C-alpha cells in the first residue's frame, strides 16, 4: 500500500513538469529600435512608451517577468563620435517596476505583477523609455543594444526580443546676452556713454550654447555708423570676443565642432572721429543671429 501511494505521487509530479515545459511564448510584434528625439537646449527630459505583443503558442499557462539584459555591455547610450555614456531609464508599466539594466542586467524582482499568459492568449507589454541630461550634449545618435528577456520565476528565459535603444540629439544652438544692458520696447539697449574716439568695452557679453558647431551673423542697420537725424553720424567698429566684425554687410563667424559648446563673446567697439559732430544721441541697431552648422 505504501509503495502504491509513492508511485502515484511520482506520476503527479511528472505531469506538472510536462505542463510547465509546454509554455511557449513568442514575441509577435514590436519595434526593433526604441528611438527618442531629445533637444537638451529645449527639453529637461524625453520620454516615450513602446509596446511588445506576446502570444502563448504552447499548451500550458506561462508566468514570466521581463528583464533587460545588455549581454556584457556597459550600461549607457554611446555616441559614435565618442565621449561619455548617456544614462536612461526603462520602466515596465503593467507591473509598475523599474527594469533599467544599470548593472548590465535589470534586477530580479519578486514584487509587482507577473505576466500570466494562457494558452493561445495574446498579451501586451508596455515600456517607458526616457532620458535626461545633466549637461549639454553633443549632437548625434546615442545608442545601445539590449535584450528584453521574459523569464520564469526560476530564471529560465522563455522568450527574448533584441531592441536598439537610441536617442537622437539634433544640431541646435541658442544665444543670449549678459552684463550691462536694459530692455526697452522689445529692444535690448546698450548705453555706450559719452562718445569719444577710441576703443571701449560695452560691459555686455554675447554667449552661445550649442550641441556642436555654429555660426554667428551680425548685421548693422546703419552699416557701422552711429547716427542721428539730419545726416549726422559717427563711424564705429564692433569686436566680438576680440575679433573684428564687418558691419558693412553681414559679419559672420563660424565655430566648427563635434562637441557641445558654451562660449562667451565680450562685446566692444572702436569709435571713430567725433570732433565737430553735433551734440545729441547717436544710435545703431545690431541684429545677432546664431545657427547650428
């Protein structure tokens, strides 16, 4: 009698193993590349969701949890131009767990909901992929190859999906003015003070922040002359960061770079002959334009 009971117990265990072994998950659909557009000069962060459709083609129920595996690669998105790695986060929305592979493999978690897929059933996994920058980034594509593994509780991989995680940083540039100036009627006013012949700093600095190379263009409404009514004028020249700018047309300066930039350009002028000029206020309007190249 005791031997028969033991035999029945062994047969029962064998049947459970056969059912578990007949779980067959297949990742049906999902983008091969999870791609973000991220302008670090305009956005604090970038975030987007991506879906994977999973179907159970086996005869028994599958119970799995997603993990992200870098297969030995260091964590972080790399730019083809070199430099450091860009951090990112991956979040599995259905279970509400962080699956970011910071150590090369996302942590195995017992909390959160496991994905249960009955035979013939189709289920959807949704991941949030996001990044943010703590400093200005260089333009280009940052990427990393990863595998989305669907694991059983004992660590067996039932299905996997290779994906490329990527962030595209555009070529952008912005500029601003700091120092001594005021705003009036939509214009930035720099007071030169009493005009006298010779060089003088303006006490203001043009700055440029960019993800790479850029150009600065300067145009003078009066083509390098401070004017007042009645045809009176005083000629002057402008220097941008110590370099002369041609104000007779469109003065242009280019900075070629594959790296992010933060550049300052102190403004100064050289005032021409003032003797014999009529007293009063003289002015010119300068237009500065920056463009990424």
